[in-house]
C-alpha cells in the first residue's frame, strides 16, 4: 500500500497548528490538530503521487519545507520569522527550507531599497560559520544572534500539542537586553541567513535579497567585492543557496525585471532600482539539482527549458512576491505549466498579505510535481489552500504568516514521468521547417 505524508504547519498567536495528512491508496485521511475549531475550517484534498520518505536519523530523504511570509521593512523581525520557519522545518525532518522573494526586507520606496541593500556577493563557498563567529561583530549583533538561535531551538523542540509557542516565547532576559540596546545593529540579511542555516543545520534557499552592485571600499561583511562594470545606483535581486554549514553554495541575479502597468491595479518598475542578471544557475542540493529563478522569470518558459535540457535541473525554484491581480490571473497556471512542460518539480515560496501601504502579495506558497499535481498549497489572498491550511483573516489576508508547508521530493517520479512521456527527447528531435 502506498503511503504519502503531508504536513502543514502554521503559527497562530499562542497556538500551534499542525495538520498531518496520511494518504493511502484507499484515500483515507486522518487529521491531527491542536485546535479542533481550526481543523473544521480546513480545506483538504488527496493526492496519490509517490513519496520518497526513507528515514535515517530522523531526516526524511528529499523533504522540502516551503515558507510563506509577510515581510516588512523590519529586517530583525523578518529574520526572526525565518528562524521560526527553520525550527519548524527541522522539527518535521526537512533537509532544505525555501523562502520567498524579499524574505528579509520589503522596502517602502526605491530610496529605502537602495539604502538597505546587502553588500554584493563576491564568490560562492564563503567560510563556514563557527560558534566563535557569533560575537565577531558587536554586542548588539551577538545578542540578536542569540535570539535567532533560541527561536530556532524553541520552534524545533515543540511537540505540536499547543503547550509551547514554537519560537514566539523567547528568553525575557535576552529580549529585554536587545530592546534596551542604544541602537539596533546594522545587519546583512545574507550573513544572518548563513547563521540561521548553520544553527539549524538546514540548506536554505533565500529567494530574493537586494544586493549592491558594487562594494564600498571598507566593509565588515563576509560577502565580498565585485569587479563587474554595473550601475552603482542600482542593486541586484539575488537568489542565494546556502548549505547547512553556512556557506554560499550558489547565487543567481534575477534576469527578467518586473516593469508592468495595469491601469487601476498594478504600477511597478523594478528596473528603476535593479540591474538585470545575465547568467542561468543550476546547483546541487540535498533534494536534487536546483534551477534558480525569481518571480517574474516564471513567465519566460525558455529559460527553464535551458536549465532542464542543458544543465540537468530536476527542481525549478520560483520564489515570489506576486501582486494580487496578477496572482489571481496567472500564478497557478504559470507554475503548473512550468512543471508539466519540463517534467520537473516546481517549488514556489510566496509572500502573502499587506506589507505596507503600497504593497500586497497574493500568497499560495506551493509545490507542483512533474505530472502537474500539487501536493501542497499554503493558501493566499483569495482563501485557504486546496491541501489544508489555516483559515482566519489577519493583515488583509485569509491565511496566517509565517507558515510552512512540507512536501517530499521524489526524483524517481521525475524519471518515471519522462520515460512514460519522453517530451525532452521529442523536444530535442523536433526542428521547425522554413
């Protein structure tokens, strides 16, 4: 009998909701939850796709945790939410955590985005984080990293029965001391993400960080300088992959910039602050070969065909902060199409809800498998997801953030789908005539 497991985790104020769906070939469903009232509001459906769930030392082979966030311009608060998600992911046996675009900072203006950008990434495989690095910046940074560490530990150690607060309940002494600091430390989002990866022993996909195009002459960041001739007044939108030792494994600069004008709905011009990247990136990870992209890239099918056909991508990453109008119209259709036409997994971590007066995101962090089925959808601006999520309105969104969905990535299914319908071979064989 096939057995597929799916967990959806979401944080409510003072209550942890864990939904565990056990699916067999008979489609029987068992729901375990810490709050029966919330469970009654769940929308659930079943899937019979195969699962790669061999367990060793508590780690499930190729298990992915996909976050859904509502980031703001408060970097410290955003990173604490990331630390919560890392702890939840660790508790559920995931090997890799996937974060949406702008997970660490959602600016309120172009000027703020440029001012708050991270230093440029100069090279991959930077030095590992070690325990004695924690205090290497300043006392306030040391204190903040203690908060991140305790948040991870609390979220990872909860038993899901609603008695703990999964990362919300921090040491009163640490929080008081941090709040009493004369000023909050200036932080690099990528450096703190490396710290979280090292402390949680997770690989992390940071789905979009604004990084400066050129480096100031002096810096204490662990990221480095670049010699590329670029516009000094612009940034890159950078997708970074960090391994479980805190090293930068790969990074990708967003190629297609979101310049769009939909009268009365959306008016955005990403190119006013951001320079486009020029290189496709595919890298190895514990869940397979990853093809990196960001948000608006998903509308350009040819880049994914290139990553699959010539670079061997098995899992396509599309972290996003999709607007509500374009999300309602195209989000699910685009992601499902990329999965089907490339016969790959698609993982799309998303922002949800209102970030500030100018920005609101559609949500629906989700996964599609190579056949186009979705084993997990976190829900979004228009309602609960199709595979179990918490229904309750906060911050102009019917779902909670931060929250997490869990999905097992079965690379055998990629091969089986490609063997049964050899589209990749047919694509190579076909040539248009004049």
